[in-house]
C-alpha cells in the first residue's frame, strides 16, 4: 500500500486525553490533530493515529483535559515600563522594599509606578501613605494604586512637591478627594479623581519608553497571560504607540497571543465629547471597519465610557452605596450629557462601527441601552453585536432590553475573586444577586464573554470559572448564589462566547476541524474535580496556532 505524501499528515497530534471540544453537541473526544495552525481532525485515538506521519509531533496527554484556548473579552495587556507589580505583597514593608529595588535600577527623577496591592491582605490592614513611600525613595516620584484601580493613586512626597500639592491646596469638589492628616491638613498622599490631574499631567510628560522597551514589556505580559491559558484578548483602549509595537512584534514573529482591539479616546487633542467625536471622524476618514486585520491582530471597534468603577464607589447606580446615602456614583467626563453621548454613539453606529461601552452600574447600563435603541431606530442594523463592557449590575428590565436589542456583555465576572468582598460591602447582599449575573445572561439569551479587566485584577481564568460556578470570593464570601452556572457554561464564557462577541465564532472558541488550533491542557479534570479545586487548577500547556507557546515546568 502506497504511503500518503508526508505533507498531508498532521503537524501536531494530542493523544490519550479528554478533549472538551465546546462544540454545540458538547462532544468529548480522546485526541486531536493539527495541520497548518488549524484543527485537522478531532476523534478517537485510533482515528487520530491515522494522521501521524514521520514529521508529526506527538504528545501523550496521559488522560489530561484539553480545552479551547481562553478568550479574555476585556484585557488591557499592559506594557508596563518602570512598573512594580504589588499583587503579591503582604505587608507595607514588603511593598516598600519592592519599590526600593525598582528605584535602585531607575535613573533619579524618573517616575516609578506600582499597582495591585490589597490593603485587606497587608499585615497592617491599611493603605500605605506618602511617608511609607518616602522610605522607598526620596529621589524619584512614586505613585501606587490598589487592586481594582479607579481609586486614584498614593504619591510620595517627591511627587506631591512636584505638583505643588500642600496643606494650602484647596479641597476639590466631591467625588474628588485629597486625604489629609486631620490635625495638620498635610496631604497623606492619596488623591482621587480630578485632585490628581496635576500629577497625571506630570506623569504624561515623562520621557516615553522606547519602542523596544514597550515590546519587551509586552512580551513579559504575554508570558503571564499564556501561563493562564489565554490565547486571545480584546484590548479595549489601544494607543498608537502600542499598536505600532504589536505590529512590529507580529512582523518579527514575536506576537504569541491573538489581539483584537478597540480604539478609545486616548491620544486626542480635545477633551470630553468633542474628543470622542474627533476620534469617530478619524476612524471614518480612514474607512476602518470592524474585522480589519488578520487572525493575529484585528480592529474590532470603538471604546466609549459612561460611569466610574464599583471599587471606587463611582459606578452610576439608581440606589446609593451602602453607608453613603448621598453617593449614587458618577458619569465619566468624556461622556458629556446623555444627549451628547447618544449623538456620538449614533454616529459611530451609522459609520458601521461596533461599539464597546464601559458601563458597570445599573443607571449607566440603561443610558447605554437608551442610546443603542435610538441608534437602531435611526439606522437599523442586524447583528451589530454592540457590547456593554463590564456590565456589572443590570436590572431585569435591562436584561430584557439587551436581549431584544441584540446587545452583548463583556462581563468582568473575574472581579468577584479579588474584589467581591469590597463590592458586597458597597452594594449589599440584595444587589449581589444581580452582580455580574451570568445565569441571567444565559436565561435571557444574551451572549456574555468573561474577563478580569486585567491588570485591574489578575487574569487567572480558573479563578474566574470558580467565581461563576461557586459564586464565592477569594475569602469565601457569598457573591449571589442565584447566579451560579454550570462548569460547561463557565467554560463557554471564556471560549465560544468570547469568540462570538468579536464575530469569530466560526474560527475559534471550540475545538472543531477548520478552526484555529488554540488549546490549553489542564492538570486535572475541570468537569469532575471537587468544586473547591477548580480555583487551584493549573494550565500545563498553552498552544496557539498549533505551536506550544507555554509549558509549565
């Protein structure tokens, strides 16, 4: 019998596994073959062995589980030069030491940024202040933020002096805030909202990192994301410099993760709604349409803003925050009036753009739905897939409107792991029953992808799946048991649903012949392990386009 030409055989074969395909029939197979970066065949060991040639790489899974590569529907893919990750520090002394180490390697006068600490996990159970940061350096401006972001920064004395922030500086209008010593009125370093604008302006004047520095920082982020099994991200606020870095990495064969991106208001010459209109006109003049690009780097639409964040008690709500009877949240300055917001969303819709709108609170979500409804009246368009980014607290009426209008959700359900305790304290147990309501999204027929808003919280997908299945935070706090979903539904939120949000369900999100060969291998069976073990599952291998991009040591 004549042997088939070698080029017809698979490049890569995975055997002896449990392949959870996430296809419509929820097929579970034993093996999968890959050819040319795409899935060639899925089936039994016997069937897949027929695709093995002399040059085929064969991996014995030894019973391990394979899933489609994870799709993170809202990930800022930080390119952090002169940045210190503080997620893992457990005391202020440790935080100071991390910053001091960075200062020793940084030219004097250059900014040092840090983020991700959680005061509830620090031994001291408090925020650091300017004097703590002064212990790290008095020769560099330093700014650090807590996990979740959106609560301003804490600055050291060097930074405050640069901006002229003193005891004589007038208090800003709420919700802006300068934390002060109650006796001396000296600023303690924590500034929020408009109060920190002078410091943010100084940061913006910092010499820009070189293209090579940005690319190296992106590579470090990619390594972390691949270790969590993430093979596609939607970057919701890309800058021109970052896009150039992505393009160069792609040309150099160094882009290991697929990037869909939204264009935001960043880099505009005008503030507020005029700046947003400027961005829309620029996109229209280029003739850009969602989907422009290739399977590695694609333009998918425009990013707009409405409210703030739940962590900062600034997302826009109908009922006030717990213990803050006058606080209903705020709307972002770029939004303008509701009428202006509706006007520029209509313009984007008429231009054929897909729009992703940041809206967390129930009041903000309704503003977005009102605008989308008006846009569809002016210019009916089937299957637009406009999305609400985060979509933290929709009402039942909003869910019904999302279904009727065809609006999707890029749900930041991953917040629940690190921030769930704080969010529960801010909105109370009753509203937690509609907090990132994954069960309700399914029941109303709304496609919802999942995310962590990384680096706001760590994008460990297994923690996100656990939150959806168990509805509990890192400390075990109840996050609303009525919104529990099955393990398969939680997997879909990070796979096929994420693909659907970006019109990519025919090319990724499940393990089926012809689709991109993006897969992850896990260290235990996510469908049968005890529920409490889900959060501890590790990714052993991440495959993108048929190539192993990460392997756990």
